[in-house]
């Protein structure tokens, strides 16, 4: 596509207001394909209901196809002083086929045209993001599968709590993001309602065949109220919600990896290409890519707030404010798309420090719950067992010793309910014992992995 030179400063200069201020051209240029397919479908429909002849329809469609090819090869000259791409394409069509071009707008308004273009654009773009999300989900599952034997400390309040499999952690990322995929699919569903045929806002006088149009354009449903069709933009709020939820979730994954990559944790080795050095501190490798995804969250949430504010108390029906409906969501989807790509590549190259993760778990009182559970199995009320282990743990902390270093005799000193089998409680025991549905045992995580693969397969074929 031809590079359109942007005014580097602003569209309003020296007190004089230029047409560019009112133009949606910069944004709409991304929807040229959708705009042309809407016009081609509309031309076919006008012919079908005998409002234009087959020769006229052919000439319109040939003209539009030529324009499409010119845009794609970069030969089309855009006139940015025209309000939008619809007018650019309409003018070019006039230049190619003359007055017949004017017949295309019978019964159509830019209000229902732009609403249709935008829905088609977001549907198409969401499919691209969906594909990227599926690939990332696949990568998470394969990382979980590859590292199934790694044990690490699990945290609450960023304090070590109980040991878990690293894969249980990774599968929590999968589970969280699988809901974003569901949200995305729901969003595509909400975009799948065609506004075309609503005219300016009151419907049209021509015997329009909306079923035909919907079929041509691949819409599953047809809008049922012309005023709502050209006035509402909540389907774009849905796009923002999908993006906001996704970026929030991604930012949490990034934060986790940032913490794990610090010297203090040293659980993870980020691929070199995703870190950068410091200009003054030679020893540093900074996790910039992860930080940037975390940082971009602000922009994505801001875009959501932006459109909500634009829509608040907006009078019916179409108002020019609505031209501001798409740029934020386009940019947020770009951010999600790029972030998913970055993370997928990073996940395919990341490695974990198995020993350090294990050591970090063992050098702590992380098994305290398991010892309390042990006493509870021996019929001590859990609250009482909890109290006993807590006191032991506090005493040991003072002595700079951890609970799993205790000998059998020392356990017996605490309570004579402890028997030889207490000595089998270790990290592996603790993890495998949590074999509840959704728990961290190897069996449970393998089950999650199996179901995740089925989920990905079903979604890929949907
Ligand atoms: N550029 C406008 C938009 O993007 C197209 C619709 C204009 N309609 C109008 N009545 N001025 O929303």
C-alpha cells in the first residue's frame, strides 16, 4: 500500500482549520478491503432487485476491483483532504466509470456503510488475533509438558506457601488465557450482525435484499432496528473488553517472569534477544520486552475508557463523534497481536533453573501445611495441628533451621502422634498428594494438559 505522508505536527496550523481535522482517513485506510467488498456486494444486490442493469453492475464491480488492485500494489493516489476512504473510493470510481458510479449509493448512507465496514474490519482482525492467541496457548502447553518434573515454590502474598509443579503454574496461564479466547469468540459473535440496509437511520425506500447482502458479506445475522444499527457501538466496547482482559492477563504473566528473572529468584533464563543492556551498568540485562507489555496495559485500558466516554450520553442517531469509535480499538488489537507474538517466541526459547527452584522450595518451611495435614489425618483437629506446626516452625526459624530438616526423634518430641511415615513427607510427596481435581499433582497437571490440547483442537476447528 502506498505510504501516506502524515502531517507531522497537527492538522490545524496557524489558526487556519484544514479539512484534515474532520477526516477519518488515517484510520479508515486500514478498512479499504472491507469498504470495497461492501460496495461490491451492494452493487450485486442493486442488480438483483433490478435497480441497476447487469452491465452497470459489472462496470461498478470491475471499477472497484481495479481500485482494490491499485491500492494493494501502491498505485492508488489517496486524497487525504476528502473526508474518508468511502469518498476517496467513490471519487476514483467516478473517474473510472463515469456517472454509473453515482448509482451505487441508492438506498445507502455512509452511516450504515461505515458501521458495516467497521464490523467487518474488527471481525477480520479478531480472527487474526485469535490465531495468534491459539498459537500462544499451544506454546504454553508444550512448555508445561516439557517441564513437567520441575518443582518450585508456590506463593501467596509473594511469600512461599506450598510447593507446586512449574507446569501447574504454566497451566494457570493457559486456563486464564483460554477464557480470553472464549471472550474473543463471543465478541466476534456480537460483531456478526449486519447494519447495512439501515440507510441514514430510518431504513430505506428501495426493496432492499438484506439477506442477500448478509450472505455475500459473511454476516450470520441482520440488524433489526435501523436507529440502533447506525447509533450503537457497544460491539466495539466488547473489542476493548477483550483487549483489556487479555492485556491485564498478559501483564501478570510478564510480571511473574520479571520477578523470576531477578538475581534474587533466578528461576528463569530469558532468551538474550528479549533483554537489553543498560547504558551505564555493564552487568545488566533488563527484561524490557516483558516490561513493555506490562507498560502498554495503560494504553489499552485508556482506549477502552476513551470510547466509553465518547459514547456517554451521545444523542441518537449518528453523530460525527462516532468517527472516533475505531482508532483506539485498532491500536489495542495491534498491541495484543504483537504482545502475543513476543510472548509466544519467548516461551519457545525460555529455560528454567530446575535446581535453584528446587533449592528455593526446600530451604523453607514450605511443607508446614503437609505436616499439619499429617497430624489431622491422625485425628488431631486441623486447627490444633496447625497451631502445633506453627509453634514448631517459629522456633525453628529462630534457630535458622527448616521444618523438613527435623529428625524423627525431633518430630516425636513435638508429638507422639508422629510415626516413621512422617519421614516420607518431602516436596515430591507434597506435590503428588495434591491430586484433587485441578490440583498440582503430576497426574492432575497431565490431565489439564490433555484437556488443554482438546480445547485447542476444538477451537482450531471452530
Ligand atoms: N467518516 C464518517 C465516519 O467514519 C463516515 C460517516 C459520515 N456520516 C456523516 N453523516 N457525516 O463515521
